[in-house]
C-alpha cells in the first residue's frame, strides 16, 4: 500500500504488516467500532476500514501523522475519523470492539524528545514507556467481548505485557511471532543494546510478537 508519509512519521513496515495480518485473522464483526492507537500513516486504520469496520477512529500525538492519515484515508474513499491526542485522552468515555496498537517499543538510554521524530519509536530504558500505559488503560475502552491487538518486540518484555493485561482482567496470549532483521533505528542502537545485555554480540535481528487480549468479563472503570 503506497502511503503519504511526511518526514518524522513512522513508516508502515514489518510490525505494521504483522498487526494488519492479525486483524485479518481475527475477523471484524459487521459494524465493529475500531480504535487505532498511534496510527502513523494510518495503515492499520485503513486496513480496518477496508475489512468492513462500521466506525474507525485513529489517534496520533503527531500533527504530521494526523494530517497524513487523513489524506491517505481521503484519497482511498475510506471513512476514518483521525484525531490528535496522547493515547486514549482523545477518546475519553468511548468504548470499542477492537483496539489496535503498534506503539513505540524501542529501548534506549535517552528519553524520547517531546517533538522529535524519535517519539515514534523510542520508549525508555526498557521499551515499556507506552506499552505499560496501553496495558493499563486499554481495558477501560474495550466493549464487552472486545479485543486488543498489539504488536511489539520481544526485547520489550512479552511476559510483562501479558501479565499487565491479565491483571486488568483480560484473557491474553501471543497469536503471532516472526523474526525480523533490525531496521535503521535498531541497527543504530545495537551497540548500546549489546552493552546492556539486551541482545547478544553481533545480534542484528529481533522477534516481533502480536498479543491478543479479549475482554470477557466486566472491567473496573469501563464506561458504557
């Protein structure tokens, strides 16, 4: 899919394709309400719209990403509501049948800048700065019977994601795994990751995972 991508907007790549494939495998029920967190170019939101979602909302903190996603939806004639906001702040009080997330998950010694392009991938020392927030707050925005699909690197802690989602009352498991060669960001930071023992000497690949979490019981703080 050829997409408009201004400088600083996260490109659709291997993790994006994995998340889109997981969405296709999960199957969207007719009229499903879908939320795409950290939409970037809008690739995942567009996939949901093409799969027949009833309502698609895409959120990103980057103004450039919001504009790109709106244009990419418009030129394809797809109905996607694209709003600017930090994670779930822009959809306070709303619930969805599917929440899709490809959040920043790259571990690094430096905190991400507030307005730089690195905020699209940098996620703190353990790569969990955003992952933990999604695990904590996504259940509040899932309708009963709703599903969260989230992709991230295994280097960022699969057990921590599963544990956080289960603690929040969701049924969570890994539904897809794939080895991917490092992209430019990971290659640039490989020496630092080796020094911290997060990857082995000379390692230039990572395992990506898609986690599925289903809300089968009422969750505290969910609004209807």
